[in-house]
C-alpha cells in the first residue's frame, strides 16, 4: 500500500487531509468516537481503535484502514488494548443488533431506519452496515422475512387469510397480496391449502452423489434432494407440498436438471439460477451465512452462531442446517463440529464427506 511506503512528509499530508484524523484529534475533548475504522502506526507495526487511550502518534506515522482485517492483511498486528477494545465493540454491536431484531419483530411495520438506529445508539449508516454484517440481511429485508414468518405461522395454524395478514402487520389486503407471491412463492390461499393447485415441476437425475431430485416453482428452484432411492426422494417431496400439482419433466426441464447435476458434481462453479428459499427469519440468516462459506472451506456451528451475534444458538444453527431443502445450493455440508469431525447431514454423512472431498480437490466417485 502506498501509504505504508510513503515518505514522512507525504504521509503526514495524507493523514491530515483524511477526515478520520480530526476524529482522532477530537477524542481528547471527550467527543463520541466512531469505531468504523482503525489506524496503524508505521513505527511500531500495530494498529489501534479510535478510542484507544494511548498517546496519539505523529501524522506521518499513521495509516488509516476501514477495518481491522484490512490492517492485518497489510501486515499490522492489533495492540493489546485494541484487541480488547474490538472484542468489546463486537459484543456491543451484537447486543445492539439483537435488540433491533426484537424491536422489528414486535412492530406491525418496518420501523423508520433513523429511529431504529437511534434506539440502539448508532448512526443510521453505521447501524445499517453493522446489522447487515451480523445478520446477513438489511433491516428492511429482515422486517420482510419476519412478517413472512408470521404469515406462514398463522396460515399453517388454519387462521383466516385476513386475520393472518393483520396479525403479521399488513394494514391493507392489497399491500399483502402484492407481496404474497414473493413472500410465499404462491397465493396465500394456495399456501394455506398446502400448495393446492400450484404447479411445481420436478425431475429425477443421477449424479456421482446418487439420485437427485430437482423441483421448481414459479420463483425458482425450491428443492434439491439427494439419496439412494428415487422413490424415497419423490415421497419426501410430496410430503412437502401434499396438494400441489406435481408436473413431470419435459425437454426444457431436462436441460435445467443437467445444469443442477453439473453444479452438484462441481459446486465451486456456482449455480446461476434463481432459488425459491423458504424459511423462518433465523433459518434464512443461517442459510445466508452458509452461502458465504467459500467452496473448499468449512465453518463450525459455533462459528456461524457467533457470526450471527448469537453465540449460544449453536443447536439452533444445527437445526436450521437440517431444515435446508436445497442441497449444495445452500451448502450446509460445509459446516462441521468444533473438532472438525462431520456431524449429521440430511442427505447422509458420507455424501457430506464426498462433497467436501470434491471441493478440496479429492476423489469424485461416491463413497470411494
């Protein structure tokens, strides 16, 4: 980075022209200090948070970074105090986001962003960025998912559609019906009836991982299942939508399933097809975190829980992984136990092992 190798006069000018320098100068006056950046000290090789009580270095010795990870990538290490400060900041952010989620869940409509940020003591910009970093969703997307979960729960309990929409916070029928297709993947009456009269296309194929069932709704791929017995796969899918119109494959669909089979056998290539993802707010947060795990890498259930700002929710994370109906597309196979061993997988632990082998460049034949 130029700032690291710049001459002292050049770096002094860069530092003094950066608005973050004023924040460091004003910290002595008791002004509120933002934690949206860190500063590194060229002479010591460490970086500090803006609120560090240590003596402020000369401007020619300071390099600003947007995050601690950027500073570490540039070769700096955290000061002892900064490591403690960052842990404290992370805990405060997690608590603030958890409180914001509780506020959103309790509201009949999406709260004003500025008011929500003020409630948890943050600026709107900092809150929005922190919320998305921790949950994987924007506050608005979280609100929509929360309302959808409430609608789904009400409809599954047999509540009337009108009651369900008002219980979920919709103040007009038209607004609800405009959003229902994206929320439920079908009309509310169809969802309440277990997918009655909804067309869902499906087909079976074979891959190196065994039999594969792929199904699509009008929104996108709604199921990818793996197994040894095609009949078992079909029965499981029928249980998911007992009253839907299940339509067998045609030539066009065969091309789609070939694409999915190719993706399953080589997950690192990615799947450039729309997904119809349906779950609770928490499940979708977990699934988004899973999609952020690169092919060839793994994370533990504890890692995911901490990433969501809910370190005690390890079992809930495992349950969300088990509820995933989109094999490989939502890569729950990349989550392992804390000791690195493989735990349960909806489509078989040996398949999980094989997927990880494929992604790490190992063998490609099932159970080899």
